[in-house]
C-alpha cells in the first residue's frame, strides 16, 4: 500500500525531527536524549526488526515484547510527547497483529489505545490520525461500516482543521455507498422473511417497586398480542390472573415459571398455548390495575401492575379510570396513546419548562465558514422561546445557559431534574455534507432506528465521553425509567406545531419527521424531553432563515403551539372519563 508507506515515512521523518530537536534542545545536559526518547527508540527498533521477519511475526511473544517496551514509555512518562507516539505505534501493532492472530481482542486493544490518544491527548497532532485509524479498524478489521462511518464522522467534527479531514471524508463517501447497498439488501431480505417462522420469546424480566411491578417480555421481533384478566377460580384453586397471548410466537428456551412473590404478583409463567400462540400468565396476589404496552427495538411487551395502596378518593377515581381503559380490551394501539403515564394519572399540569440551548463556550456545535455558529443561534432562539413560554403558556421558563458558557451534556438534564422541570426541550441546528439536505427534525430518546439518526446523535453526542454503542447498551436499562411515550407525544406535537406555523409565512418548509435516537443530553430526564434540530446551517435557504429574527420568532411560536397542544391533551385525558 503506497499510502501506508508514505504515511509511515512521514511519521519516521517527524520522529527524526523530533529526536533531533530533543537532541539539540538538550541544553546543559550531557546525555544525547532523554530516557523516554531512548526507550521509544528501542521500542521502535524492536518493532522494525519484528516487521522484517515473517517468521518472528508468527509468534505472539515477539509482539508482546515490543508492546511491552512501548508500554514502558506511556506508563512511565505519560506527560511526554513520546507517550503519545508509543500509544500510536502500539495501537498500529495491535491492528497488524490481528492479521496473524485473528483475535477480536487485538482489534479491541487497538481501538482502546487509539481512543486513549483521542481522549487524553486531544491537542496532539496524532489525535486526528488516531481517530481516523479507529474508523479504519471498524471498517477493515471488524467489518462494521456503520460504526466506521460514525468514527470517520468524528474526525470531520472533532478535528475540522486537522490534516486527516480529507481522507476521512473520502472514507465517508465510500461508506455511504456501502451502507445504502446494505440497507437495500436488508430490505429485500426482510420482505421474504416475514411469512416464515415464528418469533421467539427471548426473555421475561421483572422489577418490583413498592407501588408497582413491571414485567417485560422480550421478543425476537414484533408480534400481535391480546391480554385478558381472569377471575379467581376457587374450584380449581386458581388465583386471579392476567394473561397475554402472543400470536405467531414460540417459547423455546425461556423458563416456564418465574417466581416474583412481591405481594402484587406471585409468579410469571410462559408456555406454548397452541401451535403458534405463546401464553404468558401472571398469577396475581393483589393488584388494583394494570396496563400493557409495547416498545420497539428490540420489540418488547411491558406489563405494569399497580398495587392497591391508596386511600385517597381522587387517586382511587384515577385508578378506576385506568382500569376502565385497560378493560377496553386488546391493546394494539400506537405507542403514544396506549400508555397512561404517571404524569397523567396524577393529573399534573405543566408548570415549568426547561429550555436547553445546545452547546456553548468551547463547544460551538455546527459551524459554517467560521462565523456562523450553532451555539449562538440556538441561544438567541432559546431566549425568544422563553419569553413566549411565559407570556403565552403562563409557564415558568428556565434556561440551562443564558450566555456563551460550556455545559457538559449530562449536566443539562441534571439541571432540569434539579429545577423540577415538567418539560425539557433541547434546541439545535443540523449540518450535512450535502448542501441540498434541509428540513426540521424532532427527536425523542430511544434506540436509533435509522442510519442518519445515528449520525445526528453521534454529532450531538460528540462532546460526551460515552460513545454511541455504549449508549445503546446503557439505554436498554435506562429506557424503563424514561418517559418515552410522553416524549414521543410531545415531539409529535411540537414538530407539527413548528411546521404549521412556519408554513404560514415561508415557502418550501421541509420536514424530516419525528425520530428517535440515543441522545446523551436527553438521558436521565425525569420529564418528557425532546431535542429539536431547527434546520441545516449547511443549506443556503435554511441558513438564511435561521439568521433572521423573524424566522426564529416563528419557530418559537410553533414550538409554543406544539407545547400547548401537548398540555391540552394531558388535561383532556382527565376530563373526558
Ligand atoms: Zn447541536
């Protein structure tokens, strides 16, 4: 690979210059080079001698020896420039070692080591090289083009003035094609797969809290389901029970009886009721009401049962309401409508809205030609929105930042929780490499379901330590505490509100829809929370609009209208029945 050679040569030249500088800059010292420099030199010699011998490369201990020498440099002299080079060379070695070992571990080591450079030495000239290499390892080593794209995108975002940007963009072009081809193939596969085979029940999990128990049935893919509540049967000595029939499903490798015994539920049972129906039965000790709904990606059916604890008349009425609704039978309604959340049950009305202007301080967000910065535009919008929220909704508006200061993502929702906000809205501006891409996008927190959502999330999450794949895993656990259905409803209302309002005054207002993705800024919000991408700074028409006061005013009007629609819908839910 000529490129590879050129790269190595330029590194070698840089090394030489570096060593010479160290040599001449040694001042009064009589030694030729510092200890760390000579340690690095030895390690390099070890590596070069290894690479010269095909036979040596067959044995792992030869690799380990050189890697150990590099480790001495980074562990012993972590503050030196040599440490960064040592990390870089050892990460490269792990990548190459994988070709001999075939061990996934070696690739993971390579990624972890490159990542250490990016995270611990972000200002070093090797940081963007390391970020680029991470993309390469995901693409060539791990065969994961989606993650590779995200990693190359990070080069583009985190190191806009680095020399790897061009190469990263070339890779992104290549990967964009690979990904769209894959998507096509997946689509045609999915079409043929639908009819064949039954969906496996993967797992049944449960959590107990003092007031309710949640049972989650994990499915291999979406299925239709029906639930029924059965009375106690003294003759057969059977307790009250709630069952859920899963159509087109098979219960192959799950336990048939899962003890719960928390005072509300005795246990959960699962079994093949007929050839293609799995019945999940919950044996009841004492419950007041239940609700059942499903979530996507992965598909799972959630059953919440509530204990009979309250003496309060109003509470009782609400629980009656709940029961009435759940008795209506089959829950096959769309997600946002099927879940009656705590906020609704308690009839909380919205009093305080937290507005989060994205980015700030050292993190400018999207930047167009140096001068136009996301952080400035969204701050302006947030202030306009705050005034309208107070004036038109009569709610208190709280801003997470009121000036150009940096605020880590995780602090933003923590702030919202501390201030006991009832709604949380994070304001952002989009960017895309193609100037033609335009439109409004509104997100709520969930697993990402489309590729571009993954990319937007990667960009918005880029100041966070956690990477995206970690996030998807963490989310699996956190989801259960998150107000997904309320947030989804709020997202739809606000999105429609913006479109309606903007279309009154502007031509060709585009929408990319309401989407879900794992945004770090939305995780842990104890209230319905959304993120709005108000337009593309890379699109000439939207950029022009975003820079005008009147467009921001209209945007804010639309958001307020959407919030108002959402608040009304909560109130209606209580007056009706
Ligand atoms: Zn942003």
